[in-house]
């Protein structure tokens, strides 16, 4: 049997490749912040909130994407202040909220009218790059451009916060609004890339490429540039593997990005001792 | 818009009956502290562990919020103009450490010292860069600029933080245990720099110290804290007064 890659019309291939690359770029862009600011647990919960939101939308015959955006940004806006105010350990936040979101997601899926989990519902879990529309592409492109613009305009502030939030606050930078803005944007990224990567895997893409690049540089500016590049490439390679080997796209991308991360750990100059 | 609650600058720091309680605590870390520091003073704060020295410093720059009383810095209430004031205050925290993998070079950390002062939507000018270069030269850290900040020794990191605070050209300098980790030569050099900043540029300085008491010989005023209260406030302490501080366990 011929791989699916050679059976697809070229326009389809271009659309899905563009979607994968853009998802990789935007996820890895926010990944630099998420990794450095130790927001993994909050972000991980957001990805599952997006999944729960999309399932909620399907249950009520609403737009799953809008509901995913609503859920993940709501979690971003609630969880950030709560975890900051309550001084909870990240694993406590993760343990409670992640399981709640996953439980809600599955509950909403089970309540979808007709009782049969549709292919749309499954695509929320695993991603469906072939269902990406022109509107999706425009939305992700717009989000990528917006985040890049925000990072460039407020580079000084973000750089100072990434170094040390308390020191940045002591320098007169209103760190809280930038911290919440980054959480909010992460929530948006998660929700808008859900369709491509899938709710259960999207967060790995945020973490993996940024973590890979962190292994090779002590210069945050280079990391900020290299992370989206690596993220885009990893997604493209992952997509090609999935088309060649007929694997789920999200899984394939996450496995490729994880392998790249593992290789980075092995050869990282930061991991060499002596 | 004028802040009608503010008063004209009469002192660089004013605290009126201030308590600061940490979240989850019941007992104030500093209590009923009233203090005025003039705009050209070099003040040293001493006291045993847990006396409230760091809390006092962080209440002054608004990193901690006073739960009672009023804190004014440069004539403005810290609770109303915190970020604006902090942009004018140089600060080095105590026991600051960074992960060895921290992805920042020393030169990037130094430049950041001016970010608050420069403000949003504005880039650094050649004037900003000159201030940073002067601070680098003053601290003698030219050879560290391209090093990852996480690879520095404790003493080197302390010098970088001091240079960062000085590069800001602050209107008030708050230094928390800034002599920690420095070798004796560097301690003397830093003290010399602080004296120069205070005497020649008229920069008010508040230094918290726990182990380097040569500061007591050059500062204008020593404030002793115990259990969150001011228990000593001495101008240019004599040997006899230092002995009193020693007997009161405020200095070893």
C-alpha cells in the first residue's frame, strides 16, 4: 500500500504543512516563556481545559474552537492568580485541576447527543490536521504574528521577567500584568492549535522544542529566535513521518519533538560535566 | 495628575508607624517602625537574624506592602506609586542566586538594570549605555560581560548585581547584605564606591549588613533592629556606642 503522503492532492499537503509549521512556531514561541517561568503545570492544565471546552461545545452543538478558547483562557485567567495568591506548589495545581479538566472533557464527550463519539470529538483528542480550514490557518497566522509583535514591543519587560521576576518588579516593571498576559496568550495558543495537534498532546509541543533549544545556549535572545525555528521544523518532520507511516499527526509530531529533545540532552554542552 | 496625598520631598524615606506582616503570619515582621532618612544620608541597618532588616528594606521599596502606617519614598506614597518609585530605586536582594543553566549573559543582566527607568515603548539610548559602561568600569567587571550569569562565583554575581543597581543611576540605593560572598579586597572596594556615590553624587544609601561592620566607620547613621522594632538609632557611632550595639547583640 502506498503511503498517504503520495495520495494527497498538493494543495492539501501545502495547507497541512503550513498548519503544522505555524503550530510549531507559535507553540515554541510561548514555550520559551512557559519553560523559563516554570508554568508547565498551569499550561498543561490549560491544554486539557481546551479539550474540555471543545467537548463542551460538541455536547451543546456550539463551535468547539470557540468553546476551547473560552475554557483555556478562563483557566489561564483564574489559575494564574489563584496559584500565585495561594502559593500552591505546581504539582498540587496540576493534580487537582488537570484531572478535573480531563474528567469534564470525557463527561462532555459522553453526553454528546446520540451517545456516539463522533470523529470531530476524537479529532479534539488526537488532532486532525486534514480538517484544517483556511480560516484556521488565518487565525493561527494572526495569533503567531500578534504574539511575535507583543514579544518585540515588550521585549525589555519580558526579558527582565524571564531573568528574575522579583528583580524585575524591584526595577519598576509591573510584572503581574505581563505574567497574566503570557498565561492568557498561552491559553489562546493551546486552544487554536488543538485541532492540529490534539488536546492530549498539544502541551508537549509547547515544552519540547523550547526545552531543546535551552540545552544549547546561555543567551535568551538566541533562544527566543531559535525555539520557533526548531518548533516549526519538528512539526514539519513529524507531519511527514505521519503521512509516510500513516500515524496520527499529533502523536507523530510529539514523538519527533521528544526524540529531538532526548538527542539534545545527550549532546548538550550544558549537560557535560568536568 | 497630582497626587494630593503626597507631600513635597523633605526626606528621601519616611515611615510612620509601619507594620508589615507576611501572608499567613500573625506577628508583624516589622512593627510600629517610624523613620526618616534624609536625602544625603548613608544609613546602615544592623540586627540579629529575623530582626526584620530585609522586611524593612522591601517595605521601603514596596516589594512588601505595609499592613499599617504610611511609607513615603522621594515624597510619594509607595502604596500608590510603587512601580514608578521602584524605577528610581536601585536594589540588590540578599542571597540572590541563579541556576547554572540560566540563559542570560552578564551584559544582558546589566542592561536590564535600566529597563524600569527607561520605561515601556522606549529603547535604550546612548546615554543609557554610557551609564551602564560607567557602572561596569566602577565595579571592575569588564572581563565578565560575555560570561553566562549562572557560571559566576557568588562574589562575582554580587558585583554584577551592584553594577546593575548603580547603572540605573538611582535616586536611592537599597543594598541587602551586598558584602556577602565578597573577598576582603572587594568588600573594601565596594565600600569605597558607596562612599564616593554618597559623598560626591549625594546618593542616599541604605545598607543592610550582618557581617561587614567596616560600614559602621563610614556611614552617617546606624539603625539597630530587633524583633521588628527599631532599638537603636545612632549618628556616626563612636567606639563606645559600637560597644553598646555589640552588647545588645545587634552586631557581633
